[in-house]
């Protein structure tokens, strides 16, 4: 049975809707999609927040990977419906079901606090996504196999960008895809930042398929241009916010210390759900037991740890007392960073635990890398124009990384007004530390400040 025939037979007697603050109603017309949503692996995404530690900076950012995944599905559904209405010769209707399933399931493998957890335990959410889809023991796999024995492989191939149809791949993963379009608008809504707002309805009107992928009608250039600028602004103002990164560093150092103690046989209280990750013997089933709540419970237990470092870091994370930071110029200021880390290490701190460098950078749009498909505008005669050739604004953002490098340290090194006498305990070191600081960035104290 073809996917197209299955899709027609699989329709629900009544359309199911989910009320969404970003897209109003999310429409589900097929039982297989509703059954995927009802699986335990997909429901787990309700317990994983979309923005990780950004919730500690933007208090409204409590939305989940679950709501984002539904949003990506809904944008994809609207695009596919439009393709089928307006471009029947360019769009293969047999691709509808695999596209919608891939859109819904694209974030299935995210773990607690996403990227911080991945760095410490060397996990990969994209690999876990495909494992969940392809492993015979999961409910997701069982639902997908109802279409055909090979259907799980087809869905996984979209996520790994190996699917034979470039239109399907680019709708889910490209420089302007349903995933990015949803998270920019959703994250802007829940953080209260207006930077991520762009004319989604116009983009959905001008998007179109062609032989080698997707393009946008030339007259819709300004909507696409606005999307690229919005993405740039969201990364600079929201995703790379120093306070969010300070909480991420706090969590990073906390998990690092817990792993150290486990390897030394000194972690207490122990938390069995994390043991397989400390031992690097975890399975897919172990991974699926984890969510934000599980990790926060472990951190809560560790506030009572006899290890002063683990206890302090756990309290810092739970009570939102992040590391503070200074920006620096990578390469040029590296030796200054090491001198500052040594000052911290000379006191009661282990500098490997209580200092951390963090680099955040993003390329808003790139037309040079072969690994990235350029955004194309289609002219009336069918010829394609690469976006930055037509848009001076996009051209100015293209090809250059935007972001910064920061050194994170305990806040008493940057706040000389704490009531707990923390500064007075090491005034001489504090004064030495301050010599390296001007306007929240690291400077060389041997150079004339008037030139800064």
C-alpha cells in the first residue's frame, strides 16, 4: 500500500484540534499522527522545556519541546496543503505522510536541559531521535510500522537528511524551515521579545517546491529577509543572553562535579537514574527515563551533599545564582583569561570547577558552505536568485559569525557589595582581579586604559 493510499484511509472521522497560543488551532486529520502524539516517547516532550536555562532569564519561557513539535507539524501541514493545491506537478502527494511525521518527530530525542547535558555525557539528541524511531521496542516505531515495514526508515532518513526527496528534507531542515519558523515565533511569544516576529503568513504564501528543493517567489523577498534579521536578533538578544549562559555554566559545572565524585566513589546522595550516564553504559531505555524534572530532583538532593562544591553549585542552580561573566577577545586575550582563572584558583575555589569559558556564535545565513542549502528566490521566468544577491540586508549578515566569548566566574569577583563578607575575605585578590576589568570586559592592565 502506498503512503498516499494509507493516508486517505487513515483519516479520522472528525478532525482533532489542539489550541495553540502561536498558531491558534493545530489541525490533526490522521489517526497515525494522533497515535504518535499519544505515545509515551512523544508525551515525554511535555517534560522538557524548549529553552533550557533561558527560563531563568525570561520567566515566561516555560514552553516545552512538545508544544514546539506540534507547531512545526502545523507549519509543515499548511505548506504541504498549499503545495498540493497550487503545485500538483512539482509536489509528490506520496510525500505528505512522511513529511508530516518527520516534522512532528524531529525533536523526539532531546534530553533534559538539552545541550548542557549532551556536553557532559557526550550524548546526541539527533542520534537518539533516529534511535527512538527505528528501535522496535518503542511505541513510536510500532505506530510508524502500521504504514509499512520500511516507513520508520523513511521518516528517519528525513531527519538525517538522507531522504531522496530534497523538498521534504528542506522543509524540515534547511536555512529556512518549519522548525526554525516555529521556534523563532514561539520563543519570541513566550520570552516577551518581539525580535522573533516576522510575517509567517506571507512566507507560507510565497514558498513553493521545485525540482531540487524549495524556493520563494521573488515578490516575497522582504518577508524572507525579515525572517533572517529576526533570527539574527533572537540569537543575539535571547539565545546568547549572558544570564542564561551563566545558568548553563552553573549546570555544566554542577554535572561535571557530580561526575567527578561518582568516578571517585564519593557521590552522595546517589541518584540511580543517572548511574548509567556516569558509567557511560546507558541504553535508549535509560535515556527515555530522563527529563527536566528528573534532573532537577537529583540537583535538589545534591544540595545536601557533604561535598562543598557540589552542594554550593546545586544551591546556585536551584536558587538562580548564576556565574557572572566578562567578555574577551579570543586569541588576543587568552593569557589574560588564564591569569584571572589563577586568581580565582588561589582562593577557596577549584578553578576548573568555578571558572569556565563559554563561546556562543551563530551564522544568521550562509550561502558559501556546501553543507548548507542557500535560500533561493524564484523569478517569474522560473530562474533562481540566491537571497543575498537580491538583499543588501541579508548580504551584510552573511558569511560572518556573530556572538562573543565570555569568562564565567563566581559573582563575588564582580560584585563588591555582597552582604556576606565574601569580598572582605579576599580583598587583595579582589582588587587584583578588578585591574583586568573595564566596562564588563577583560583588558590588559599593563596597557593605557585611555586608549580602550
